C-alpha cells in the first residue's frame, strides 16, 4: 500500500506542476512489483478526474483550434495503430517515439535558451500530431502529445488546458474500452477510490508549486521532464 501512496502522490504532483507524465511516473514506480494490468486501470480512473481538474483550473487557456484536431488525431490513432500492432513489435514503436520525444525536447530546450521562436510548419505539426495520436491511442502514453502541444501553445496555462482536454476525452474512450473488456475490475475501482484523496493532494501541491515558480522556469521543467520521459520510454522497452 505504501508504494501505491508514494506512486500516486509523486505522479500527480508532477501532473499538477507540469500537466502530464503522471502515467509514466506512476507506472515506473509500481512497475517493479505490480503487474501492468493492475496498474493501468487504477491510473486511468484517477487520471480522468485529474484531467478534469486540470482543464477547469486552466480553462481560460482553452483553444478549440488546438485541442479539437488533436482529439480527432488521438481517436484516429487507433486505426493505423491496430494495423501497426499486427505487423510491428509494440516495443519498437515505443522506442522510436521515445527517441523522437527526446530529440524534440532537446530542440525545444536549445530554442528556449537562445530565445528563438518555434517554427510551426503546418505539415510538420500534422505529422507530429498524427504520431502523437497513434502513441496516445495505442498505449495511453501522452509524451509525444505533450511535446506537440508544447510547440503550439504560448504559455503553461494554454499548455495544461489543451493537453488536459485531449487527455480527458481520451480517458472517456479508454474507460469505455477497459470496462467492456473487463480490465477495470471491482478491485481496481476500490484501489482508485482509496488513492483519489492522495491524487488530489498531489495535484494541488503541484499547482501551488507551479504558481510559485515563474513562467519560464515552469516551461524549462516541462521540457526537461519531456526529455526524461522520452528516455524512460526508450529504456523501459529495450
């Protein structure tokens, strides 16, 4: 139980601070001794209200022009994803996407320190957005999605609002899928209910920490976390 409490607090503290990476953190901490089939449904049930809280807190930054296309891409990601899973090892896909995330994060960090504006090619954004949708739709991992949103939003409020909106809708679809397939069980719901107070505490501690830090520092933390998350994705699958 202690590991569940630690994993929940740390994962959702990061979520409150940066707006993402709770899934990777939660899974990484518990993955040493708990089967993934028991981790994912609990994280999903907790992540759903957490994303709702994130969107509500940052609702002034919501832009339909950003999150609506991404929602469509995430939902569409399950189509090519199904074909990829039949023909390509899922681990190879995660390694590939993890490398892409690291490279994007490094490029974003260089631009941040040189104070150069990001180049927003429509074609480039579409390609990265589609890949984001495939990764999130297949595995529920939003690292590349976070990298994409980080390049299309102007501040942390917009980043958290629009990323949270995509995750919130994606969570609804996965909850339906997990319920129908029997992945979400009575036991996972009980564990989620026990951990929700810890999730809320972690989230609001993260929110307060983000309010204390200045905008540029939070953005740099987000970029560093992107790079670490991408590296973790690679390491976990090689």
